[in-house]
């Protein structure tokens, strides 16, 4: 039996001493003030045992991690029709690059680069009656926690400065791959990214990806083939141009966000979330990657 609590306590202690903690994202001004010294980790296993260490109960901005949840909601509605509008290949480019999008005629490489997530947002805006309320209700169902909500200040901060996303949405529109109004879609996208959760809540939200599409109360949100696809995309595209490195070091499907969170799953075993706001040069949490490498190496567990 693996002593997860002991292992994550020692990971937290060793990472507290690290000086090079990366740099907190500042291109969304409202994120810039987060304390770089924060570090939290939470694991929930298949038997619902929970293990927490560090700042695991502090809220942070989930940012791109929300793309896994919007993708899941989207394929629960239109299933494989999504792949007519978004690809499934890693881009090898940073999350906000636009050159490939033009080169590939407005079909984003995958749903986790910003352009792909904006197409997913467009589909949700088309299909949900009250998109922002309905998406939040989906997260409340996954987590069984109705306290989770948008951070309006962060959404506004990104709206004021999100020129590249505005460019992406317009480029998509010019290729006919955005059906709704640019402002409406971006309002939804900036809001989904602004959702705040702590490590524990996010572990609960990701429970379906390690549990065949069923959440903790047994309700089914995705079928097994859909979960296969979401996990495959996390493994190959979840860390943008560092997806290979994450698979190599950690060996789990996962997704990062510029708020410093990383959510990852070992199917049938556990969901783990780390939060450390300093980012490395590729925009992924510096210490989160280290913590997860230590976790899978010390426990000799990975999908491989
Ligand atoms: O669209 C953006 O740039 C942000 N709202 C999300 C980017 C992000 O989290 C990239 N992930 N590491």
C-alpha cells in the first residue's frame, strides 16, 4: 500500500526550499500579484481517500485547465462532430500561437491550444441555453460543490488585454470556423478560464477522467470512448510544446494552466492536482512539474 500522505508531505517540504520557482504569469495583469511561494498538492484515489499538503485549500485561477472541462461538456453534446472543426494533433507550438491556424485554414490543431478552445467555446455558446450558468452548473455537478464560481475581475482583466485571443477568434471567424459573435464567444472563454478552484475541488472535477466517465456519486458524464479521447489529448497536447517532456518526466495525462495549476490522472488509481504559480519558459508550473515527476518516480506509477 503506497503511503501517499507521507510522499506528498516530503515533496512539499523539499520544494519549499527551491529558489527557482519560475515566474508568475503577468500577461493577464490580475494574475501578476499571486504569491510565487505558494505550493499545494491534493490526491483523491479511486476509493475516495484524500491526501493534501501545502496550500491545497487555496483558490487559484484554473485558466487553461478549464479547457478539459469545456471539451468534455462539448463532446457530451456533439461527440465526434467536434473533430470536423478541431484537430487532435499536438502543435509543438506555444498555447497562443496563430501561424499554424492560418496555415491550416482555420482548423486549430487541437482543443487545448487557445484557438481550439475558442472553437469549443463557440460550440458551447451555440448549444447551451445560458452558456455561463450552464457550464458552471456542469462543474458543480462534477464536484458536488456549488461554491465554485467565476472571478469577474480576472475575466475582465483578460478581456482588456487578450489581444491575441481576439486575433485568434477573428481569424477563426474569417475561415468560417466561429459561428457566433466574436465578443460573445470570448466573453464565455475568458469566463471559463477565470474559474477559481483549489487543488481538492479540481481533483474532484477530474475524477471522471480516472473513473471511466463517472463522477464520485456514480453519475456518468462521458462514455469510456470519450474518456479515452480526452485523456489521449491531455497526454499529447496538455502541455503544448512541453507535452513530450511531461509525458517523459511524469507519464500521466494532464493539463496545465497559467494560473500555475496542473491536474493529472492515473486511470483507475488517482487524480492529482498541484498548484505553484511560478511558470517555466513554456508557461507550465515549474514546481508542479517537479512535484509530479517526484510523485510518479517515487511511487513507480505511471500509465506506462
Ligand atoms: O487564453 C489565455 O491565454 C489564458 N486564459 C489561458 C492560457 C493558459 O492557461 C495556457 N496554459 N498553460
